[in-house]
C-alpha cells in the first residue's frame, strides 16, 4: 500500500476577505481545521500544514491535532514556495496529496478516491477533475517530487499536472470548482 502524506497549503494572505480566510467557519469548523481533519481522516501520514501569513494566529487553530506545521517565510512569492516547503516536510512518503483550505467540499472520501485511482492505474499523478480542467486536491507519486521542487514560485502544482496530462488519472469532482476567495463566495456557500 502506498504511504501518502497530505500537505495542506494554507500560507496565503487575507487581502480579499479582510481577515484570514483559513479561519472562516464552514459547517462548524474553520476551513483550516477542516482541511487538516480531511488529511487525518483519510489516513495520510504525515499531515503537514504549510503556513505563511498570520502563522501565529493560524497555529492556535491546530492545537491538539497530530499534524506537522511548517512555516513558509517566502509565501508572498507565490504558491510554488509552499509546495516546496510541504514537499520537503513530507519527502519520505511514497506520494503526496496537496490540499487547500478554500475548497470547502473536499472530504476524506475524495482524497481516498485519488489514492485508489493512483494505485489501480499506476499513473504517477491523480487529480480532481472540475470546470473543464484538473487541479487540487491532487496526488503526486515520488517520481514527480523533483519536478514539483523545481516549479516557479508563482506557479502551483497544477503546472506539473498540465505539463503531463497523459500521466494523470482523473477523479471527477465538480464541487472542486467551488472555492472561497471573496466575501461573496463565502456568503453564497456558508448555508450549504
């Protein structure tokens, strides 16, 4: 069985929300705690949380959870820096699943589906399919780690997925298109 680490990318700032969006509540949990809990519930080991902006405030939200917290001092340069920090923290795993905090409908079942399709197809990447594209949550096997470590700071892991579409197994996940980037997004989906 593949040993999969979960890396929650939670380093971004709060410019459009006016407050750290990682702390917004969704179904009784902060988005940050929900993402960490998703990694834990699907059996990932370790679960790494990459923080940057508001790190001290966000760390307290993770109290009591068996997760590793990594600081990304370069978070303002872009998501690629967080990918590299998470990769370094989980480098002993056979594969890494990258998650973000702003996709509220991601759950452990979907992450387990990504792991299962990776194992059954043998493809080195498994991604969520939504909005005529693929993206996170996404799984990358060890053979992808070097390429992930070389992505540009302003790029995300999606760059590796789109560069090698024939190596990506896709799990349909229409709800992956829903992310909470603005107060209007949050107001729309908070009642779901």
